[in-house]
């Protein structure tokens, strides 16, 4: 390793030396997990206690791939629980996300792992997806930039694994669903964010469970080799999603999937005889082994030299970062005047506060699946508000008895209602009826064992927590509570907790203040209290559109075995069909106001920049997200495409010219035959805004420096 750092030997050269010294058994052992199949029932427990290792060769000093999961923190031991990914997407702040990534990578390394599956860039096609909270929202550009930032931060200390490649955005049938997609939607909607993280230096890609165009992703050569490696130039290694993500030992190797994770299952059984019989070329085995070793050696030589100690885990600095991320993620959707001023922030002299709702006294960190983090401490909304307002009399009720909660609200100056979702409503579906249990061994290929286990899986899937959401609405009891409390006290704040869009149409017009707090992590209660009291700014902006009706979104069938993905989803679908959202993509209020004016821009087919004059026109220090959009105005209904964004904070009355980097991708199209990119036709115009525009008055022509193909 020291010789690689010193430059006397390349990582690929060192990998070659190691490969020459491996026995055949050790060579094949690089290509799957090191744990025996008998550990399968214990994976959920062991995942939270130690890294899962693949390809370790102790006699040669090869540590192997030492895996830890965690899109919101390290799943091993008691670690810092950051807000979930969708919450951090709402910050619209890549620099902050890179800091979070660095903290997660540091804690991952301190737990003995060298490889973190902390980067999830699957596009949120529909908010009913159970793992929406692990995504960066429904925009490819925003997702790509934040995913790239997380990748850069994580790999300072550990290898960054990106998941789930590709088109994984439904949960209940994730093991079986077959996604049909045309070339346009595939390369221009669902893959750009993966390309962005590859360009950011991702070390590894995790293939998804689902099928694309008929092929499971572990055997999908068209995507794993033709696109990922040949078109994009990816040189790292590909792992399977766990246990049920490998379907054929030889075909997956030929397609470009390098490691079966996390146990010795199909490859341990089928690869050795295939090599002996000539059923698989030895060069293919060596190719994958070289990728694994070369990537591991290269990263180990370049990572931060200092080894972290356990003191970094849930350290004061990381707790403060978690709180900052939670504060900057909160999206203020409404803040109407009640009397002479908006309801928020709360008056510092408040003396009587009612905090009600079944989630008021729970930290509620989100999904209890593979991304679950167990921090050493948590702060609920109720605890946070009591600590922030020590002089106030804070009463509380679960809301199960709505009239009793309303009575508390009536006796208070302000009522805060905390409602929303938890791990029972959405999350990873750990048990799924459609799973192929044949991977567990020959005894499960057919017969009584297969029928019995599959039948039990079907029964269990009816009771398992999480999975795709059955509805985008709040629970009926939550709606009853909101109506009862606001009727008793017009000075009511509703705080929504959850991992994606929650429809508000049935009650939002009667509520003066509405805030999305997401699953805010271990410091979420402190962050919420600081935002409600005005100690911190509600810095978040929606990373998805919030419609008035679920019918305005794409169809979503959680039991579907086959789906078609097109280029109509989210805000783009509403724009195309002329439906007005409740709150558009990019929307969010603060405690001050801003004006943004486009001064000039320069743009060509590789991107460009826009200078935007930003003025804080209010009376408080605050922040906004400058957003630059483009659209083809020759269409009857122009569809806004985000080209760039930048977060800006200013004191009252101050001005600054923000230089926003623009991405050309949303204005380009890919030719399937030549694989070359060229400008889309049309009458393109550009506009700066603080959310996806509802009109194009004031837009200026998008000037291209050249019309030649890229």
C-alpha cells in the first residue's frame, strides 16, 4: 500500500501481483460474500453489529470488501442518525450534503468497514414508493448533484457504493417487477443521476433486484456493461443487492456483476464446477477479481491517512451537523397572518403552548429496514419545544381523544399538531411474497420446501411493516385531530412528518401554518423547536411536487409485476396536463422575502452559467434557493426543466450576484444508434425563480453557443 502511495506501483499492477498469488479457491472467493448461507436468518441483526465481508484473504493481507449500509448514518452500533435522504434533498445544498457524507464515511470507517452503501440516487417516480425517504426526490439534476456530493464526502474515508442500478422505485414487488422503458426516458430521465455519481468517483455500483426489459439487473448486460462500463467508462466493481439479487452465477459474471452479496450462495455452489468444465472462461473471473482488488487498493492508497477512533461516532460535531441538516431541510409551506403578523416564528414571550398528536412525543427516525440507524439518543418534537421554551407551560396529548386535545389547544396561545407517517406506513419491504427462494439451495428449486417457504412469505408479506404506501393521505384520525384543534384554536401550526408527499387538500386551507419536518434524525426535535421559535430559518424547498390530487401523478400499483416508465412524472406531468399543484417543485417559504432577477447567462451544449441578482427584501436574515429553469415555449404547455440552483443567505436589505452553474443535460437528447447527444429542437427560454414557474412571463431566449452535436 505504501508503494502505491509513493507512486512506484499502480493499483492495477498491485492487483495483478495479488491475483498471481491467489489459489483458485481464494480467487472464486473474491466474487461473493464470506459468510455462510446459514447466517441468512440473522442478517437483520448482524447488519447492525458488524461489517459484512466479501473476498477477504488474510494470508495475503487482503481485508476484503467490508460493507456497512446507511443512507442516513451508519447502521452498525450506535451512530449519528442524520435526517433521511429526502430531507437532506430539501436543503438543496450540495456542500452541506458533502459534509454529511464525510461524517457518515468517517463513522463507517471507525466501525471497521471500508465500504458504505450510503448513496441512493433512484428517482422518485411516485411518492407512494416505500423507500422514497432514501431518495433525493423527483428531479434528475437535483438528485445527481446531491448524490455526487454524498459520493465525494463518503469516499474521503471509505469506498462509496451507489444504489440501486437501475429503475428501482417501487417496493412491494421489487424482486419481480419488470420495467419497460424507451431509450429516451431511460437515458434522459432515469440514468443521468447515476452518470453524475460515476463522474464524481463512485467506487462501486449495487445492481437492483428488479428486471429491466425482461432481464434481472444482475444479468442485464445492456446496462451493466454496455452503458455503465463502455458508454460511461466506469472502472469500479458491481455488487448484487442482497441475497435475492443474484439469479445466475455465470450469466451475472458475463453481464458485469462482480460480487454476490452478502453470503456464499449461488456463486459458491455453481462457479467452481463451471470453471472446471469450461462453462465460464477463467478470464471473466480474473476480470472481476481485478476490478475488485484494483478499486480497493486504489481507494485505500488515496483515502484520508489518519485512522479515526470511536470518539468521532455521534460526536458533538456530528450531532451539530445533524441538527443543522434538519433545520435546513424543513419546508415551510404556509405561514398566514393571524392578527397583525404571520403565525411563525412563535413569539419569544409565549407562555402557554399545546403540542398534540401521536407523533409529538416520538423521535420517529424513519424506516426500520436496512437503512435503520440506532443513535445513542434522540429528541422528540415535544422534548425539543420544552427545552427551547423553559418559561412556557407546555401541555400535550396523543390526539387519540380529539376533543380532549382540542380542549388543551383552546387553553393555549398556540397549538402545534405533529402528525404524519412512521415505519408502519412506509419503508423497506423486508418480506415479499414474490421472492425467488430458489437461491437458498437446490432443495428450494421445487417441491414441498419451495411451496412452503413461498406460502409463508406470502402470509408474512401481509403483516410486514413498511413497504409501499397504500395512500398519499394522512391517517383519518390525524385529519380529525387537525380539524378539531384548528376549530378550537385558530393559531395552529401543523407539522408533517414523513418521507415523501402527503396530500393536504382536505384540510390545508383552514390551517394558518404548515411545516414539513420529514424524519429529522436524532436532533430533529431540537431542530424543529429552533425553526418554530425563529432561532433558525426554515431553509428547505420541496424536492418534489405536492399535487392536489393523486390522480395527477403517474399510475402506481404496488402489486404490479410489470410497469412502464415514461417521461411524464412529478411536476413535468402536472405541467404537461395543465394541473395546478398544491405546492410546486422547489417551493418553500422563509421568515423573510427575496427578489431574484436574471442579469445574464451563457450556455452551450456542455452547460454554462447564469448571473442572478438576489436581494433580501425582508426584515430578517434568511436564505433562498435561486433556481434557474428552461422550457420549450413552442409547446402548448411548456414543461419546466431545472438547469441549475444555488442556496444564498443574506442579511436584511443586502444584495449579491449569484453565479449559478447550469447543466445542459435537460435540454439535450440522446440518439440511440450513435449514442451521441444533441440539442432538443424548439423555442427554448430561460427564467430564474424560487420554485418551478407557473408562467413564463419575463423569460429570455436560451442562447446556445453552437448547435453542433456534443
